[in-house]
């Protein structure tokens, strides 16, 4: 995973959740205040817009931590 | 974030740059380079290489270079668009002359990289207001532009007048509500949003909240409004749709008669995929046919009620491919009816409607003559050399004149503002192809005085402020001068190509009327009187009638293996109507199911419009003649229809049958469940104790009433 993408994801977390804490691959919704099902929608939409990709229903469900986001981005070639 | 390329890649790029002249033809290699990672002197060398080979750097390459932060010499950018030229200037060393961004901030910029580069550079150069304006202008197509402007946006909002909005919808409105803030800010307002409960359209319209909102927004979507039930035959299904439309239309009419506030409603977009193939436009099961039916009824109502304003969803979303109007996974995930981009586009048009409501359209259209009113130059070509008429290319100018007449008919005042020989006015009488007459114009200034000065005089003569003017001129210099010296005048970018202009003028939303004339208003009050007479006979005049008309049923049963997952899921997901928010999972519920001293009860709600499925449930611990309601929760889908009262009543009656004499029940507040803070009290239970945050209520057989609803029939399923 390139550093560019990591930085981009961190920026998206700042944007969507106003989260400025330590973001690592193991970070889960429990670690990020406000990461509930509604904000999950905003997160997925922002990821899609930023990386110009389209996630599937399963992928939306698959995201259980930040590592899963990176796995998915990698799969889409972002 | 621009990191450098690795040395291996850099070597490849150097090879490409050395062969730039040959690479130019095929674009491919040069287009794949991220120019932000390439040093300035390599870029200068590239341009020199091209010059040396006798090739000019093409616009696409210059655009990519400038967007990546490089500065080109002025002669190279001469033919590029104004935003690119402006960014090119910002890319250079600080220059006091470059701080006038003029109209760049109000331009639509299709190229996303260019837009983002402009926002960032403008911000970096201290043009924060312009950067924010540009981000807001293009936010609907490039939402990422707002990211660097977050703090400026917060400050900006505080300076804007508030628009207090109540948002209703049949599906999830939340993401759309988030889009309303930037959309309204772009139109000059701070949106203060209050969302109604999920799906509560009819109850809200029949019983408008007492809070004073400035406007209501009804966010309509086809699936949420009506999902075709293919178990029904065509007749029954059409009947159901018509019943729903009747209900909505009468609720809207009732709202309009009780409230002075405008209500903005988007029409339903026609579906890109038919339900009945080639018959879809007219068959009773056709999606197109049914959606047209809904839109038709809404249009009829809006024609009668001037406070009901329709937002044409097709117009709003016309920049987006119809297949991208919705995002199916978002629908299945959270009943989100439109894709993110469609939601932004709709939000943008709701905001424009609000701006029209508050400010009205501009009053005066000030029009230049040569190459704007007609083709050619009066002073050089003479009256009969001017292009305007039925033949190409004069027909494009005639079509534009026809648009000017349209705006005149819709209440705008026309004026002429031209640097010209004063005798140019004779063209309106002497040229056979010109369809406007001299007296279509209320005033004119045809002389050699600078236009910003002339427009002040025109304003004084017509007796309106210059902020009521729209100025159309084909000359970029005249437009720049007007923007610089009379910024209150609205000076849009008239397209260079006369063929584009008539359509462009129609799309200029600042000129869109929202209400036309006084006669219109009078006509609507006439309709109002007529409608009131007929409304006496119509259904759903009150909220109670509505509830009675719903024919609601609630079927209660104890949990089984089949229903267990849904009950666990409800415990996990329900936030609002949830008295204690204890998150029992499947194994917890299973344990209760197997325990005789525990009870898990669920209710299936339904009405004449269809089934809502398992919508409410409770878990109860029973100890002899005492019982405790551990959890009670309900899906938002059925809030506000007395299902909760019916359920609680039936549950208490059942417990009584089992010998229970007292029942305790708690309310534990969370951030989201304030709507049930007084639920037990309203149902007649007595407050008996408090424990920290928790309030405990009690129901006693004999002395406490058994809650019930007149409008919900309950029965137990064994």
C-alpha cells in the first residue's frame, strides 16, 4: 500500500469523522467516534468519489476496520 | 502530497521527455505523467524541446502542466480559458495584480484537477473568499473541493442569513440533508435543517410542527413512495398507487391551507429501466406510466397552490447519466434513494428555488447590441448587413431575441446597453429580420460612455437598484469591466458560440421565475376557494381520519427460531424508538426464548398500503405476579401511528392473563432516543423511581389504564 493512499485515507477520515487520532490498519468503528451506520455511508461515498471507484454491497459490508479499506482499495487498483 | 517518482521511473520519464515531440502525437505517454512530481526546469526543457521540433504544446498538455502548479510564459496561455490563465498567474511569484480573480470564482469548471488546483492556489494566495466561492459553485460535481475549505466554510456560514428547513421524505433523507448545507451556502443562505422522522410525510403535513420553519422540503423518491407489488393484478396495484397519491395530494392541500410556508417538492425522475418493456409508457404496471401519474397530480396541485413549488428532478439531474441517478447498494443498505451525485444535484436545485423564493429573479435584462442582439457590427456592416432572421447564421440571433421576449413576458424589463452609434436604434425598425421592437425596451443607453457608468444611469431612470440587473455582452472586456466596477450587476459568461446562447439563457437559473404575476396569485386564491369547497368531501382532512383510513393491523406473537435473527438485529440497530437501548444479541434472545420466566414478544404491523413486517418488539422478565419490561423498541418506519400504544396495551393484557399484577418499565436516555423520553408517562404508567439517568415507571393492574389505539386492530398469533 503506497503512502499516498494511506495519507488520502487519513484525510478522508478527518473529513468524514473529523478524526485526527492515530489511524492504523487495525482501527475499527469503535475507535472512531461517530463511525455509525449513517456515517459509514458517507465514508463509502467519499472513498468512491476520491478514488473514482464503485464498491459492491458486499464490500460495503466487508469494511470492519481501516485495513479492510486498504484491501478493497488495492483490489480496485487505487 | 506530491512525492517524487522513484529513480527507475524517473529515468523512463526523462526518456519520454527527451522524445516529447514524437510522443505528442499519441498523447498516451505524456498524459500518464503526474506533472506535480516533475521539476520546473524539466518542464521548461520539455517546452523548449517541443519548440525546437517546431511543435506547439497543445492545450491538453498546458492544462495538465498548469493544473500541476507549473507556470507558462504568457504568450503560451493566450488562447486558454480564463480560469487556466488565472491559475497560471497564481502559479508564478506573488504579483499584486493577480489578486483580482473577478469572475473565476463563479465559473463552472468541468476539469476536476483544474478546479482543485485553483481552489488550493487561491487559498494559498490569500484569496480565501474566492476560493470558497469557487468550491461552492462547483461542489455539486466536485465535492472534494470543499475539503481544503472546511474552516472558511464554517466562518462563511455565520455571515449568511438563515433558512430554517423541515425535511420530509418517504426514504432516508439524512445524506441529502448533509448536502443542503453547501448547496444553500452556494445560493447565499445558511441552511438550518430539521429532519422529520423516517418516512413521516403524511402525519407531518396534516399536523405541521409548531416550530416556525421558513420552508418545507419534500424529498420524493419513486421506490419509497410506492413499490410495485407484483402479487397484485394491475387494477389492484393501480388502485393502491392512486390511493397513495390521493392521500399525499390531500395532505399537501391541507398543509397549504394551514401554513403560509412554501413547500418545495422534487418531481419523481422517470426510470431508465422499464417495468413493462415497450409498453412502459402507457401500461398500468409501467414504471414510466405510474411515475407520470404522480408527477401529473403534483403539477396540478402546484398550479393551484402557489406555495407549492416543484423542483423538476430531470432538470436538476440532467448533467448525470440516468443510470447513475441511484446507487442500488445504498438503497439496500439504508434506503438511500439517490446516488451521492444525484443527491447533490437535487440539493443544489432546492437551494436555487429557495433563493428565487427569497430574492425573486432579477428585474432588468440589459443587453448589448453588436454580436449579442444581432450578428455583425452596426457601424461597419450597416443595418442591412446585420445578421438576424430565418437564415443561418442570423437564425441563432433571432432565436436569442425570442428568448429575450420570453423573459419579458415573464416579467423582466428589457434595456439596451451598447457602445455604439446612437442611430443603431433604427435597426429595430429598419431590419426586417429583427423581431424585437424599440418599445420592447423600457430604456436604452447607446453611446460611447463606459457601460458601468451607463448602467448606473439606467438604474436611476428605471428606478431599481443595479443589483436587479443582468448584463449580457459578448465582449469579455466589457464583462470584466462591469464585474470590476459594478460588481452588484449579475454578469454571466455569455457563450462565444451564438448557437449555444438560447439554450444557455434558459439554463440560467437566476432568471427562473418561481411565481409569475399578481394574476397568478389571484388565480391561485380562486383555486384555493374552489378547492376548499371540494375538500369538505375529500378524505384525510384530519390526522385522525388519516389514521382511521389506514386500516392498521398489528399481529403479535412470541419469538421463534425463524424470527430470532430479526429481533436480535432490531436490538442492535434501533436507536430512536428504543426505551433502554440494551443491545441483546442472538444468543441473549435465544436464552430468553428457552427460559420460561422470560418472554420475547414481537409485532408485525401492516396497513392497507402493505406490510411493514416485524416492526416492534419487547423482552420481558416475569417473576410471579411481577414483570419487568427489559427492552421495548420499534422501527422508525411505523412511528407516529399509534402502533406503539396498541402493542403495549396488547402486551400488558397478555401479561395480566398470565397472572402478572405489576409491571415495571424503564427509560434510559441516550443521544438518540429522546423521542421516547416520556413514552411510558404518555401511556398512563406512573413514574415510581429514578436511578441515575434511568427513570422507572410502574403499571398496576386495576389502577393503571391499559393503553390502546382506536386506529390499530391487534390480535395474537399463536
